[in-house]
RNA sequence: GCCGAUGUGGUGAAACUGGUAAACACGCACGACUCAAACUCGUGUGCCGAAAGGUUUGUGGGUUCGAGUCCCACCAUCGGCACCA
C-alpha cells in the first residue's frame, strides 16, 4: 500500500528546503509564464474550486518545466476586502490581524497538495511594499487624465455602505451581499475605462481565449454605431439631443422621450403647462429602485409635456415631448426619438397613450407592413430619401444632418467609467490631497506608500465618508502645491485595484525602485496561460486588461495584452448536486480529503471528474476509484524490475501514451490524459515483471499529476539518482514505435457491420477484399446480389455495396 | 427577447479532418478470499431477445456507400446580458 501520509510530507519538505521551484530570469532559456487567479484569503479556508484551478496550473507548469522552459508560477493573496473589515468591526481588532491569520492557513493548505509555486515570489496586496505600487499606478492614471472625480448618480449598496462599480451590480443587487442597490448622487473617483472601449474590443481577436469570454466582454462593452440628432424646441433656443441607430426611420418619428432624470426637463419648467403633474411623476419614478424600474414585465409609464413641441429638422414636423420611465438617463443622451412603427418599445408606449403610428420603412418587395416592423427595408414617405435602402439611407441622412448641423455620426457604449472609490476602511488609500485652491493634488511619488492609518472604529459612516475621515491628524495636511490648508482624500480603492496588476509584480516581487524592472518585464510578459473562474469575465479580466493597456501606453509594460491564453474551469458542486455552502452543510474541505486519501489522489480525482470547463458534482465513490488507481501504480514497484527490453506491444502503447498525455495537457483535456494513464497501467498490470526504462518513463508522465508519488517511485526504481523528478526531461515519443503492426478492419455490407478481421498494417484493398469475401457472415449477405462498388479505407474498414 | 454553450448507457464521460458508438472510470450483478462484513481480486454489464439476430447518440427531415460528427427545422437544459434606443 502507498503510504501517502509520510511520503507526501517527506517530499513537500524536500521541495521547500531545496527551493525546487525557484525561478530566475534566465535569458538563455525560453520562458513560460503560467498564472492562476490568486485567492481572497477568507476565513473559510481553501475550497475545492481553488484546488481545481491551482492543480491545473500546476500540471501545466510542471509539464512546461520538464519540456525545458523556464517557468514562472507563483502565488499570492488578494487580501483587501470586506469580510476582513466586517470581522474587524465585530471584534474591534485590526482587519490585518484576521487577514494574516487567514493567509497563514491558506498557505498551509495550498502547500499541502503540492503545487509547484515559487514561494519566494509570494505577494500580498495589503502589504505596504505591494500597495505602494498600486498607489503609484493610480498616480500614473491620474497623470494621464484617466482618474478623475465627478459628481454623478452612482450605485450605492445600503448594507455595505459603499458605492459599487457597474460590474459589481448583478440584476440590480450587490454582488457581495445581495442587497438591492440604490442610486445616490455623490462626488466620486472614476477611471476612464471608456477611453479604451474600442481597444478592449479590437485586441480580443488575437487572443487565445474561449469564444464565449470574448463575446461576453464585447457585449458588456456594448459598442453601437448610430447617430446623434438634434431636435429644436418650439419657441425656445434649447434643443433635444437623441441617440439612434436607426436614423433611417426618422420620418416615422411621432414623438420624443426624455428620461425623468434628464437635466433638460428642469430647464423647460416654465413652458410646461402641466408642470405640477409632470413633477409629481418624476418624483414617483425617482423613488423607485433600479430593480423595479428595469423590470421588463412592468408596463411602461410616462407623461406628456403640455404646451411644448419638438421639431424634427428633417421634415420640420412638430411632435409631442414625453417623459417616460423606459428611457434611461445613463445611456446615450438620456433622450430618444420614438418611432412606434419600427421599435417595439415605442410601439407599446404609443398604443397605451394613443400616439400616431407612422410607417417609414417597408420590407423589401412588400406593399404593406406588419404592425411593428423592426428590420431594415425600403424607405417610404421619407421625402428625398424615399425609395432608398435602410443602409444607404442611414449614410445619406447623416450626411445631410452634418451639413445642416443637426445630426452627426456617433458611437455609443454600454460600458461606463469604472467607479473607483469606496467608503470603507480596508483598502488602499487614494494618494490625493484636496486643496480648496488647487483642487486635487497628487502626493509626490517619494511619499509612497501612503500608509493606511490605524483607526479606532472601522464602522463605515454610511454618509458616504470613509472611516478614515474621522482621523483629523491624518486628514489635515498642507497642500503640496500651494502650502495652504488641505485635506486628504479619505476614500479607499476597491478590491479590484490590487488584482489589476499582480501578474506584473510576480515578475519582480522585491523591487523597491520600480513596479518591476523593464528587463524582467520584457523577459516574462505576457502571461502565457491564465487559469481562473468564469465569474471574472466582465470584471477582473476587463479591469486588468485596461490597466495593462494604460501602462503599456505609458511605456511601463512591454505588451498591450497581458494574457495570451485564458482557461476557465467549471464549478465543483457538492455530492447532492447543490452548490457547496455552509448553509447546506455540504462543503468538502480539502484538508479532510488529503487526510483520508492523500494529495495526489485529490489532484487526480478533481482532474478526472470531467472536462475541465464543465461543472460536475463531487462523488465519494469515484474518488475511491482514484485511490485504487494510485495504489495500483504503487504496486508496480513491487513487481520484479528487469533490464530486459520490453516487448513491442508495450513499447507501442507506451509511446502512444507519451503522445496522448502531452497533447492532452496542451489542450487542457486532463481527464483523457488520466484515462490514457489507466490504459497503460492496466497493460503493465498484466505483466509478470516490468522493464526499468519503461517504468521510469511512465513515472515521468505522472509527474505533473502525482508529483509526490512520482518522486518516491522514481527514487525507489532508480536508487542511484538524486534530485527531484521535476528536473527530468519530458519523454519524447518515437513515431516508429507508434505505428501499429496489425490493423483491425471492419467489414461492412451496405454500410452495416457484418464482421471484423485482423490484417497486417497497411494491407491493400485486394488482400482485405479477398479475406473479407471468405467470411461466412459476409458471404451470406452478398449471396445473389449484384456488386455496386467497394469503399476501402486503409487500416479502418471495407464497405461492400451491393444491390 | 438577444447572445453563448450543451443534449451519447444507471452515473461521470470518450470518439482525431464523416469510417467498427459507448474507450477509461464509477455503480451494479455474480464469483473467489473471509466465521462474517469491508478491502482486494476475477468475470459480466447500452437496450430488446433464451438464442439467431435486431436496435441505439434530444426530436423530425436531408446529404452520403457510410452521420454522434455536415445541412435544415424543432424541442429541452444550463450560463451570460437585458427597456442600450
């Protein structure tokens, strides 16, 4: 029996003492940078999802290392965050206390399943030596005009008492605590991610990422090409700007709609006859939560502004102006031209309020239209544009509008600027000083890191100020520019800040002069493969691409895209098919699994559960099977080891196995790599003795998956050798040995399988046909039939087609 | 509604550019070992059938000598986005 308890500990100690996985910059060797998302060190400890990602990255790293690459593979802690802060509030202890305890536990747990991280490169986002550079990047972004402060309606979580970025709001709720998010007008810091919208879309095309991630990011950015059109307001010099992708339908416009929040509304106050009613409506809408407002099943509501009209400058027609809740202030111009004949939302609204529906587009070759036709077509009743196709009309109309100064081409995005400040304690302080005279003044670089000061109370104030605002001695400073009275920015950065650039710091983690040296960055960037979870598709992956691009433009990083290849894993569900959670009491703790089965069994089991990207449920009986597998491998070492050359069949299977496992690792098909190991093992188990060389090669193939077992076995079989198996070369398969000597040929008559024969490899049709015709079952089906043709595929099948 | 993905045994699944569907594993059944159970080992295991044989990749159609794989239509499940003008 394989004694996992002592053997695994023994080798973990060996790796630690010998720094087996230490990586240095070495320009004589080709680098390979493997990365897995670094965890938030929660109180719950490592869960099996972490194990899945970290085992996968480890398999890849070990495989590449054995293939001669200089592999960078490191681990760290994304340690700022709310749970530590909430713990601090409850226990009146510094959040760092809790954080460091958790990190200790995470480090122990991760080391206990043996991943090959270079622990000398460990980083912690809450370490001032690390966040010094997070703050430094903020200063660069500020310098570049990419960090700015503005007053705007923001997402506010009433329970976390902080603002949230759009990316942190899921279905109108806070992604962390599920509370319904409110809109609040606040002066806040934003990062201008929208400047990079096009680059973030266009640069996706060269990345080796799953298509669904690319599509998700594109949809999130939501680029849409259209036009901005001005409508005049009767008896007023004010104008209404609208955004539309369908300028070709403008002759069907029968009203325009403003969002209730549109500032123009207030300006029209004097002209609106039913102002009191209108104002009441706006107030009612503003009191509704976003969740209620965006509920699609809700009936649209609105109110007409009596006494004023908008003028469509394409035909000088006067149309009514409405305020309605189906128009969003946050997208486009906060106003739309409504064309009920060609837009379903406008159609629904027009029917409810009895507004005219005017057709401007007909489907091609049709005289009549459906009630609401939303596709492209041919223009009718559209003045000089009548008869044009939608596509052409859009161009001509924009041209006319540009000449007349009332329309222009415009591209809109769903992506909003990144709300970057948090009204909480446990985050990086924003290195800005607010001076009444000079405005926002960055602190000088040599004052970094701006340390997070101690406070007595970590409780967020709830008024939109962070707990830092209560420390007068920290807040009140002199303006670095004019020397006058000034105050520090008291908001902190969001958790996403530290994780937006950590992959750069692994490259040069102890550098106190630079974020990382140019030489090291040039050598190691980009990340060659990045493992992680699906939940970061439109958050962390987008944010860190943005930061990297900004740093690239500033000449700080050498590549514009940080992650060449991205691999995402599927969820591991509990045995009952539910999500693992404390609430259901169905959580699998890796510590328990390792104690019972060993680290290698856990690693192989998790990789064997199914395709890496699929969701699958934990199964105790299946993990027992992997325990058997590991014990059987161990039992090989109890056979007689010979120096006699192995038989041809064994070598053939061995070399096929080398090929398959290598290809499967490259393709992230770990479960099929493992089944190939099982096939080869089953073959070896039928043998009385085992050739040393064959066994040694087999062990090498196991290294990425079962490093502990492999170390021990290799030493047992080759006692004269010292050192870790991790430094052995990956076996190379011999294509001559992969060739089969015999081939099994399927014999079909009219496409139906009738028999099977074994022939020499590469036998030609004549030989095979003769043999096939002699088989009784084939004869039976050929009797009395006329031959039509014969299909022959070498080494595969022969199909005799008869009539 | 839009976008994406997926449908194969009792279960997780495999199948390279169209070429013997179900590899590998779990489970189950029977047998060996055991006083007994567990472990372990052996045999069997898509479905129908005693067998010969027939039949099977969500459903219906098509292309082909041949379709899990390609084409058309539909159904179901999961994930993401969602009044984005």
